[in-house]
C-alpha cells in the first residue's frame, strides 16, 4: 500500500506536521486555521490520510464534507494547500512518483473541502 511505501504512521504523521507548518507559513491560507489546535489537527489529518493511503485503521472522525462546509474554501486555495503537501513529501525525501500518488489520494477530498 502507499501507506507502507511511505513508511507507515510515523512517517505520515511527520509529513502531515510539515504540511501544516507550510500552510501556517502561507498567509493566503493560514487564516483558516486561526484558533485551531494544530497538534490535534495534525493527528486527525494524519489518521485520515493513513486510512486513505491503505493503512490498517479506519478513519473514525467526522465526515469531511460536513467539517469543511461553510469555510468558503476555493479551488485555488485547495490547489495551494495541495502544493504544501507536495513540498512536505518532497522535503521528507519521498520519491517523485510516490509523491504524486500520495497527492492524488489527497485530491480525492477536493469535492468535500471546496465550497466556493
Ligand atoms: C478539519 C481547513 C483541506 C482533512 C479542518 C479544520 C479546518 C480545516 C479549519 C478544523 C475544523 C474544526 O475543528 O472546527 C481546511 C482547509 C483546507 C483543508 C482550509 C484546504 C484549503 C483538507 C485536506 C484534508 C483535510 C486536503 C485531508 C487530506 C481534515 C480533517 C479534519 C479537518 C481530517 C478533522 C476532522 C475531524 O474533526 O474529525 N480542516 N482543510 N482537510 N480537515 Fe481540513
């Protein structure tokens, strides 16, 4: 599975932490996370991604369409955020083909997150 190829839960969690660090350093998308506990956010999104990448634990959290409703995320903002995931994977030393396969999994939630 992609989960195994990336190195399992610890590797996915480390990439997710870097993903949110990149987002928080980008003023075009950082404001969405004002007041959000980023340690919790990192753990939740890492858990979601682990499941989506074929990991052994099912996602036990909230429905992503309900979670992101009314945030007003645009397609362009989502694309920016995907770029931050791509950078996090690349800077962790993940091979380019595995980066793109992982990004493709994250892209599957675009329709749940984009509402504007
Ligand atoms: C939760 C914003 C993309 C997965 C949240 C929350 C915010 C947010 C603000 C916290 C909601 C709350 O606690 O009240 C955004 C923005 C995105 C984006 C602005 C893109 C522009 C994504 C993507 C994924 C994702 C690509 C998955 C790959 C999650 C998960 C939660 C969450 C798993 C927590 C759900 C739960 O509480 O059970 N998002 N998100 N988000 N987001 Fe996103």
